[in-house]
C-alpha cells in the first residue's frame, strides 16, 4: 500500500487481496515476482520505479523531488522511500496494483489519489503520533506491528496461537545473552575457518563469474560478474547478451558513492544516498573477511538458534532444487553489530564450521526498519581462502540467487567499474 510510487514497466498478474501471512507470501512471490522479466535482487532491482527518466534525476534528489504527489514521506532519500513501499507491501500483503490506479497497464497513474492511498497517509501520520507521544519519538510502532501481512489487523487471539508452537521471530536489535562467548571469539573462529588472518591479509581484489538462478523460474540465465577491490569497492552486474532488450542490472560502490541501474523501469538509474548506501558499504567491506571485526561496532552475541533456506515457490523448487543452499536447521551462533546511521547487522555463523551463513542488515525508513538478507553457501577453497560460490539476496520485494563458477583473487580490476555505470548502447529495437 504505497503513498506514491511507480512500478517496473512490465506486465503484472492480476492482483490478489491478501488477508494473512500465508496468502501474503503467495502474493509477493508469485504475483509480485513471477512476472519479473529481469533478474531481481536487492542489490539491483527497485521494486517500485519512479516518475521520471534517470537522466532527469539529480543524484541528490529526495522523494518529493522525484515522485509526484508525495504529501507525507517528503524529504527522504529515494532509496529510503522505495524501502517504505516494500514495508507497506509486506505489512499488508499488497502489490502496487492494489493502491495505484491502473498499475500493470499502460494507463497507470501513479500519482492519482484513491481511498486506499488517503488511508495510508493517515496511517503513517497516526503511527508517527503514537511513537512521538508514547515513546519519545523512537520507532516502536510500525505498519508491521499491527498488520502482519493482513490488510485489516487481527484483533482477536486464535486458539492456534494460544496452544500452537510459540513464535520464534528474533528481535531486530539484540542484547548480549548471558553465558554466551564474546563476539570477538566467534569472529576469530570465522577468520580462521576461511583461511586465517595471515592469509586473508593477502586478499586485495577478486573477480567472480557465474549465472543467475532467478526467482520462481523467472529472471534466470543471466551472466553474473562480481568484482571487488580492498577495502570496500564493489560492483555486481547481470548481463543478458542473448536478450539485450532485458537490459543490464548493475550496482556499484566506489568506497564513497553507490549507484543502482535497473532495466525496464522508469527510474532506470539513481544514486543511493540513504540506508542502502550504508548497506552497500557493508556488503563491499564484508567481501574481504580480514576486516570483519572492524566494519561494525557495539558487538553482542545472542542465544544460538537454527536457520534454514528461505522457502521457494513451487516453480523454483522444481526447477532450481539443485542449487546449493545453507540447508535446513543449521545450528548457528548469532552475532550483531551496529553500523552507521542507525543500521544494524546480524550475522549467523555455523557452529560446526565457523563459516558465515547469513547476514541480515536493517536500514531505516520513516515507517520501520527495512531488512535485507544475504545467504552464503557452497564454500570452496580459492588460493587458500574459502569463498562462497552460492549467494542469495532477499529483500521485501523478492530475491535472487547467484551460482558462481569461478573466483579469481588478486587480479587487476579497472577502477572505472566501481563508478557510476556507463551508458548502455542502444539495442536494435531502440534504433528503430
């Protein structure tokens, strides 16, 4: 349920009114994503496109300067604004078409008001007032607090909740659990597991290539290249050379600025200046394991837990079940650290191997934290350093998986790769 946004210029399946968490998953995975014709990932894809071409967008533009008819969520970075749209979709189980007139058609009017958008504005204002008057402005109440995947919050307890298994959802912000080791011990075990501190200090660059698995059978088959340069430069690109009309997905971070290019969208390219800028820096730095203890502060260790692969829709489970994931019920140590600008990151380390299996980072938005999950698996030895060859990115709008086939360390990487993506050459269709 968005305030103002736009959507990728592709066809959508008919919208489904979702009433609970189960049907919300069906909506977001099969309705929202199965029609995506490009590889989608939090690093690349914007779930909601903007209102003007990239060439007309000032890199420092805010939400109300880029999008039309923004009345409540003004003055925030574009990437934070897009994050709020993801929170609304997840909280209510909606897709864009259920709040934006004509979404999924050529006659879409993203800026048009309608009853649901008017209600959404009042809900954001109500939530802000509750937090201001009761929690000194701290963000304690969000859309998710009440809706939990329903368009109308559940008001009565059910017997299933009363007598069924207890919910095991982990808090966003953790505390040091009694009896648990210090974070440094677990981080040192990870450093040793991937090659040892001495060996890791020799890693100054990498280039990885592979293919995209896609989501639900869609978006697969792209050529993936990931490259990085110590300490925190990174680029990830997905190319479709046999289908150039699909466009290239590129995300870059040069150590200071981050850019996102997404094909088949109205806002096809923009600079990350909000929470996703902090996320880009963290992702880039963590790709060099030697500095893991320095990328976050205020470390704490929670109680151990188990984690499993995220569920997949039937179409992906059938077609992509050969992909190597983290598995089921892996016992992990849970370590959390604080990043800049209120960002938190929770890391899950396998108790048996010491390897990092999952990172969940939380960016900020005016209506709640925006989670991004990255899973790492299929670790293989590369010149004495264990590197993950299978990577899954998940965000509130969808997910994508990469299966790498080669990683090379300490190879030259053109510094221009980490800068703003170069203009794409027009396709044959565009020439006509």
